[in-house]
C-alpha cells in the first residue's frame, strides 16, 4: 500500500503490506501485533492506494486493520481474473476506485 503522508516539505509515500483481504469487510494483517501500527499509518495518511496481487483476495485472517470504505481506501490497483472479479465489482460498488494492471 502507498500512503501520502501529507508532509509539506516533500511528497512522501509509506509502504504497508496487507496479508490478504476479507472480501466483504477489509484488509487483514498476518499478525495481531501489527494491526495497531497499520491503523495509525492509515490515520496519518491523506490518501491510501492499495496494490494487491490477485492472490490476496483469497487469503483470510481475523486481524482486520482497514475496512473497505472510500474514505479510508481511495484506490486499489490489482489484476482482475475469473476468481476475483465479483470481489472487484463489489469494491467498485462501494465507491472505491479500481485500477487494473
């Protein structure tokens, strides 16, 4: 994921990984210890762009750190295939911009 920190001196992007997604809920982390840190990084960002390879759509974890909300996630960059196209359409219906790679 890329985050625009909104700094005035330069354009700064932070990177944060998601281990997977829960299709109807949001992004997940591999460890519960990382959830708090990831939430703080999201909170400090003005814009969130998520880069998800298509395999992340099928990795499920209970460690949710970001809901699918267009106020929290602005854009998702991914690849659409026969397995994840329904999830991608669902995200678009929620108002999240999808860019296909």
